[in-house]
């Protein structure tokens, strides 16, 4: 993960007044960021903890198509 690039992107989003979590996550998904990158940037832009950002990402409409794959992976890891 290129933290310099992510911090620069977060800075640009912050200066643009973005703080709506769902809007931020949608923009990051559209821009091609990975879930981990999106969680990182969301913490910076929206002032969330990492746990809050991960929960928001999992529950977001922008990443809804990944829910079943994430749930299956989580179940395999726990099992």
C-alpha cells in the first residue's frame, strides 16, 4: 500500500469538503481503490477509527457486491 498516495488522495478529498461516509466509499470504489485502501482513506477523510471504517465499508452500498465473498472468507478463517 502506497501511504503517500493514499494520504494525498485523502487530503484532496478533505479539501473538497467530503465527509459523507457513503459518498467517500463510493468515490473510492469508483476510483479503483482496494477495500484496505478505502478503509485507510476513509479514516483520514471522515475521522473514523479503523474499526468504524471497516464496518462502514462492509455495510456500504458501494461494496455490497463483495459481501458474500467477505462473509465466506470470514467463516473459513473462523472455522
